[in-house]
């Protein structure tokens, strides 16, 4: 409910009081004025107001004019009263700020004109005093009732609502928004798949109210997608020629629709880990595709989407991170924030600092950037995490660039993120931390070096290798793939209280498809990273240390070793399809990854079966020969 900001909500207010020219016997019983003395008719005001000291009120009526004033007088007193500051008027309405010294009680409201004053009516006022310096305030309500203890932030400060549900911030309004930290057991209204937990600050407006709806979301599904990077472009490897936005809609979005149908009756949310767009395509006349186009594409996604800022979501005409993220903030909201679902606290960070050397209006810059979290964000995150009282509850941290590397058998920090140790140290007091990241267009799960409380899931890309390698359009893959051979897709988390399970879902594949296995004798040597006779190579794209891989030759288990390897199917695509186009991007290079397993059989013709067991005990099998 909007808290009387510039407009008095007079329709639907209980016991609205009307004073009109039809007053009994032509007299106002309060002061004895005659009907002919009245210069305002049909005045309408409410009977009960709950206001802050900087609030404005609009009273409707007929006959207001320039120079009119408004005065408040105690209803049962001869006090001289308090003058209000009139802001605007029309012939049918007058808007004013309530007097600074107005106290809670019953007040008569008068219109002043020259030496005359006319009673417009009386009402009960409850005044909530705001601290000095308040520049942003409002109320958080559920079904019309104010909620105490809800956290609200401007991206610098975090404040808490009082017993009436009112918050106030002495904000410098740096980021241009105010947002709600959604508490557990509540949801915000959703419009076009975007959760309404934030509002853009407007010049001259201080009041921003939020509505929450009570729900049971202790059991839910979280769909985590990274690097959609869609646009109107058509990669050179795609035949027939078709735009990536069309491929995404017919593949990923259709797959999501089917997935959501399987969870009928469950609460479902989504988290997009950045690079929803590609800055290269923002201003290209033939392929223009930026954040507004992305929003239109996902408006019927089927569940609320929370977003993370990626390096490609910056405006390529603007230099400097703060300037370049302005469109993102306008369209998708804060670049760092938090929310709660069930027992889990979600912390979203922006760990990409966009530089964009040479950018100017009408000129795309170099789109260069560094990776790391600013000191401002670190300070905000510390304050946010201090509000989480149960440090044993699940904590999920979402950011774009991964904190760990995929090409090592032991955990290694990602040197691209300059202050990853400082980021990881934020969570030292928490025992169950999951980091969700994207950016790499590969899939790997890794502990953070030296910190057993953190497990990072670096999620494979929705776009795979920037939509260059898509099943049905280049004919080289059994599925569209990321650079490590994992299918283009997303991760699904099933949450019940504090219990969390997950699986990687390849687009247009069943969730039973969790690995690829190769009889390397049948692979051309130009697609191999190693030549080993009778080798079976298994690519388990969602592997972590709690999984197991077993290979059976003629029914007998044989030795299996984990190795850092390259996927031969993706190498085949890179050699036969990508490189001949003349393209020179990263999509032409197969990524090394630690989720490969090698076994060597004694014969090239023996029977071979692979069993892969995930950390939750589910077994996936495939007969290789």
C-alpha cells in the first residue's frame, strides 16, 4: 500500500469524511460558518492517517486557488495551530507537507484564504518521527500490516524496520535504488519474471514502500543458469543461418518450461549468474540486443529470476564500472544484494570491474575489465552477513567469475580474481557455504583452497560455446557443448529445509545424462590430447570429490585414474567446424578440465561398462562396447 506519497488515497479508506455544500441546515456545526462563507466545496479526506514527518497529503475539493494555505488545529483545543507548507495546487486539489511539529492526535484541517479560514474536516493522525537527515524512507507491509525487523538497504547502509514496519535511511542515494532483503517465509510481487525487491530512486521522491506475501518456501527448487549471452547474431558455424535468440527460445526456454512442469506444486525460483547479454551486440544495428531485449525474452520464464552482473552486461559506450553498469541497474536492479529463501541466505556479489578503455558515446570501448570485489561491496557484505544469526545454515554466494580453477586435480584459486582470498574470508564463520559462478563456459566443482567450508559450483553455460556448437545446426555433436565437453545447460537444486541435492541438466537432454564415455580406439588421433591404446575416457561434467567412477571389463572392475584432459568431441568441433570459419575466439579451444577419468582395457574387443555414482547415491551407467 502506497503511504500517501503526493496523493491521498481517499477511495476505499474506512469511514471517509466528506464535507460538502449539502451540510445540515447550511451550517458547519464546528464553527458556525454559513454556506455562503465557504470557498471550498466537496472536500474529501480520510479519517485515520499513519504518516511520517516528511510525508505529503493531497486533499481533493473544488475551489482551491493560488495563495491558499493549510492549517492544523487540535480538535478539542483553542490552540493557534500549525501551518503546513503548500507544495502544489489545482482548482480541484491541494498538496502540502504535514507540519514539522505535528504530533499524534485528532486535528482539524483548515484552508486559509486572505483573512478567512474554512474547516475542511478532521481526522486522526499517527505521526512516525523520522531521524534527521532522512532522504529515503518507507514502509514494509504484509496484507496491510507493517512488518518489524525487515532489512532494507541503499547499497551502502542496511537498516531495519521498526514496530510499525517503517524504515528510514540517511542516504546519499549513490546507487540510485533502494532494496528489500527478502526475509525467509516471504515473497515479493513478481512482474514479467522479475522479483520486485528493489525500486529506482526518483528526484524529489523520498518514500518507497514494499509489499511482502507470506508463503511456505522451506521446500523449493532453484534453477541456476549461467551465461545465456543471447542476441540477434548468427554464429558462422550455424547452418542453416538462424539467430541465437531463436535457438535459445526453442532450446533452453522450452527445456525450462518442461522442467518446471515436472515440479508442479513446488516453489520454484531461478538465479542467473551473469552475462545475460553480450556487450558486443548492444549497439550493432543489424543485431542490436541488450538488456531490454533479454527482459522481453524471459518475461514468461515461469518463475522469478534473480540476477548477477556479468562483464558482458555493461554498456560498451561508457567507461568505468560505476557508469557502465547504469543500464543494468535501471533494468535489473542492484548489482550486489541478498535475499532469503527457506533456511538459506543468498548473497549476490559483482566481482567484475569494467574498465572499457576508449569508450565514448557512439563508440564502443575495448570492453576490458578486471575481476575482484570492491571494498565497498566487501563492507556491505560484512554488514549483511552480520544479520545472519545461524552460521550453520546454508549460505549461497552468487557471483560471475569463478574463485577456483578447473584444470587442476587439487583446488587452486583463480588468479584472475585479484582478491579471492579476501572474498572467501568473508565466510569464515559459516560452516556450509556454496559459491555459484559462471563466466568460464565450463563446468567444475571444487573446494576453495584451504577452506573446507566452501564448495564452488562453476556452472556450465546456457549458450555453451557462445552458441557456436549447437546440436542440429553443425552436426558434429550428440549435444550442444561447452568448451570442456559438458552439455550446454544449467544446474537444478532441490531444497528441503537444510537438505540440498542437485544435478546438472543439459538442455534437451534428460537429467539421467550425466557423463560421456569414449572408446578412444575409435577416436581419430587429431582429436586426442593423448594417445593411449585401449583407453576408455569418461567425462563426468558435474563431478565432485563425493562422486565415484568405475569401469568394468568383461564384468570385472579395472583401475581408473582421474586426469586433467580435453574432451575429444569438442576438439572435433573446434578442428572441423570452428577453425575453418576463420574465427579466432576462445570457442575454438578445448578447455582442460579435471572431471575426466581414464581406464585402460586389456583388449580392444572386450565388453566395457561404466558406472558413475553421484554424491547422493544415484547410479548412471553406460555400455561402451
